[in-house]
C-alpha cells in the first residue's frame, strides 16, 4: 500500500513538473516534448497490450472492463470536452473562453484518476507489473501537465488557476491509487479499466500527435519506446 501511494505521488509530481515547464520562462524544446510524447506512446502501448490486458483477461468480465476504460476516455476527452490534445497549446487566439480550460481539466481528471488505479492495481498483481505500469504512467505525465496548463493559459485563465488545475489532476492520481485496494470492484476490474484507458491514451491520443511531426525523429520515438519496454522487461525480476 505504501509503495502504491509513493509511486502515485511520484507520477502526480510529473504532472506538476510539466505544468511548471509551461509557466516558467525557461526555454523549452517543442521537438523534445513531441519526442517524449511519441516515446511514451510506444512504451505505454506495449505495457497495456502485453502486460495489462493478459492479466485483466484472467478475471471474468475483464475484456469488458478494457472496453469500458477505452470508451470512458473517449467520452471525457473527445466527446464532452470541446478542445483537448497532448502537447503545448499554440492556438490561443482561438480559445478566448476560460471555460475551455475548465473542460480540459474535467476531461483529464478521470484519466488521471485511472492512472492511479493503474499503478495501484498493477502493484496488487505483482511488483514487476507495478514497475512497468508506473513507468508507462510517468512517461506521459509531463506532456499531460504541459497540455493542461498551456490550454488553461491560452484560454485566458490565470497562472494561479493553471497551477491549481495541474495540482488537481496530480491529486486525482493519488486518490485513484488510494481507493483501489479499498473497493472490491476497482481491485477486481481496475487493471482492465486502466488497460483500456492506457490503450486509448497511447493509440488514440499520443501516436496521432507524433504523426503530425515531419521527419523521422519524433515518429521514430514510438519504436524507441517499444525497444525500451523490452529492455526494461528483460532486466526486471520475474521476466
């Protein structure tokens, strides 16, 4: 339980780090951020398909949980939310309403919650799976923080509101990790639900973002993420 909470806190901290990178005047490399998005997508896709889904299928109804998790993110991020994408927002002139940032926060909150569920349910299954899932979650947390804070600022919200928003999704991740062991439904189906969430984020959010970039550097990051997954899995105990 302590390890679940610790890793969820670390993952939430990566959200905050991403938000701070937007607010501070330090020079940021957009290409490097795009590469990180692509790398995280490759790693997350492997973890979800090769590690999370097989364990989720061991539970009766697990495949339905995977589908529900996938559709839940589609509902919250791209059906109910009018504007959301991963990466730094560069179209502020099109986003004059502060409500756009609020919608982005509402869209990301369930996703962040299931990040915590994913970490906790994975550690309940095995420490090895827990470490793989934590790494997958952590890899997309910085781009997630960048995305939310830049949308908040571009839509006219204050820096204070932007910091509050990114802190809120960090807290949502911690709450997800805390409540998972306490609720039988989440303890049983949390891995399947979060597998569906992870597949959506990797395949429907992050990889399409990398496909917008020209050249091989950013799209190639997906394959490097896949390679990193196999190398890490090779050296983890129980491989």
